[in-house]
């Protein structure tokens, strides 16, 4: 869907931001809570160190907050405006949507965060 070498391709496919080859997370299944946020130490292809400095992914918390707000607003629009739910029903729907989307948004937040600092570099792409 998205071309290799773009940030969206890499983020949506759980790939290294520099080479778009190696996997970022150890576990591909987002419903495996045991290893939900476990990263590889380095990229298997280009050897990029994912945890660049201690607490590098602290800033991903802000990305996760923004994603959660976006999910909440989208859920409200769908339930209240489109499906004509009451405010209370919409509120419960938002809470359920946020709980269900938490594994996805936590992982996406870290991927988006590292993509802010590391760009795709063709010389590391070995295919
Ligand atoms: Zn890489």
C-alpha cells in the first residue's frame, strides 16, 4: 500500500526506520501482552541501536496521548453523530475503544517517536 522507504510503510509494518528491513518489535502479535513493548536491541540488517539513549522512548508517551485523544474523538464522532448514541453511551464507547486500542497505540507511539529522529537511508537497505 505504501512504498518502501516511506515512514508510513516502516511504521505500519513494524520495520527499522533506517533500512526498512529489520523488525522493530520482537513480537509481531499486538495481543501478546507479555512481550508487547519488547524491542530488538539492534536492527538485524543495519545494526541501528533502537534504544539510542537511556529513557529514549519517554517522549513516546506524548505521541501515545495524541493518538488516544484522536481515537477518543473519532469514536465520539462515529457513535454520537453517526449512530445517534446518547452522551453516556458514547462515553462508554470511548472508554471501550481506548482500552481495545491501547496495545496498538503504545506500539505505534514508539515507532512514530523513533521515526522522528531516524530517517530512511538507502545505503542501509540491502534489497
Ligand atoms: Zn535497520
